[in-house]
C-alpha cells in the first residue's frame, strides 16, 4: 500500500491525482468512482452545486441526475455520518426496499443506480473538522461482483481502501479547484490576498500601483465572481477554494489536460466513460494578468 500512497502524494494537479486514484480503486475491484465535496454546507442543504467539487468516471448524464437533481443529498451515508459511520454498504438500499422504507427520493436514487448497472457498491464519508464541510465517495464494484459478495470481501479490504480514499480526499482539498463560477483573475487574487493581510484600500493601491477606485473595482469583481456579498466573505471563500495564497507547483509529465466542455475536464482514468471533473478547465478559463481588461482604467 505504500506504493499506492506515494503515487497519490506525487500528483500535483487534480487531474493527475484523480487518474491515479481511480486506477488504484480499480485494482481493488471498483470500476466506477464518484467523489463530491462541499465546504459550504448550510442548515438547510449541502450548499450550492456550483460551489461543489465533483469528480466521477461515470457518464455525464448520470452526474446530471445525481448532482443536478440533488439526489446526492439523500445518500444514507449522510445520515450515518451524524453517528460517525464512515461507510455504508449498498445492501442498505435492498434491505430498506424490501420493507418499503425508502423515501421517494431514495427510490429515485436507487433506480438511477440500477439503470446504469450500478448494482453493488459502498459509500464512504470522511471526517471533517468543520460543520460547513461534507465529502463522500461512491465505489461501485465491477461486474460480476454481487452486493453479497462485496459485503463479504469488504472486511478484508476496508481498511486499505478507506486509507487510500482518505489520502485522496486530503490531497484533493489541498489543491486549487475553483467552482464552475468565474475563476479569479490575477489582480482579483492579489487584492484579496492583501485584504486578507489586513491592508486598507489606500495601502493596497500604493503597493500595486493602482488607484483606490481600481482596487475597489477589483474587489467588486471578485465578489461577483465568487457570488458573495462582502469582501470578508470573498477572502474566506477564495481561501477555501485555494484560489489565493497558493504556491505554484511543477507539472508532472503524466498530467493530462483534455478540455471537452467549458465546465468539465475529461481525464484519462476511464476510456469507456471518461472521468468528469465538474470544475472549470483553469488553463482555458483563467485570464492572463497582462491582458486583464479590468486594469484598463487606473
């Protein structure tokens, strides 16, 4: 397992990390993997979809239903997480279905999985140190592994799989992964970082060689891009999303960037379905600071 862990720590981008993790999960018999994470959980729900990180090697149509229809909020592991349960076998659905105990939405979730041939699997929830955070991963076993067979073999592999999944979870949340909202420009990141360091608008203007009006404009555009009302919220959200205070990392040769959609990056983890990362392709979306039109008037 040390080779597995070292491989995950060698990854420097979400693309590379995801590819490696999916490959290792396949070695344990799990062909389909879906991971989602939110840092903006509220009392009412798990936050806005646009602020989530979603990774999957299932078809886009599946994710459109699972995430877009908010079926993910009704996973039994979410209720189990309140009692510190870290895994939930999918046999739970079958047991509840036999007693007509599934809610209408849970029946829709179960039917969606069945329609895509996802008949046996396990859901994992990860420990969080914030009430605003929740992350989970669904691992679907390869055919012809049945749910009873997976239930039986799970005790032998549970510890290793959970450790590897937890390392993936830890690493991916150390990396920049902006939401499908607009990625901050270099100027917007700079002004937010200076605000986070306690600088006033006038001081920031002097440091950056801009007028206070232009600094305020960058702050306003940053708030709009992050969909928040105050600059304090913008600093917090940008920090959580790793859009500010981030050191550059070298790109490994095996990193693959194949943009297929403005809001998706197709990775090479699954030739059949194509993994989907529901965050912007940063190389395609991010503006170069030297061409930042918002600096036109200073």
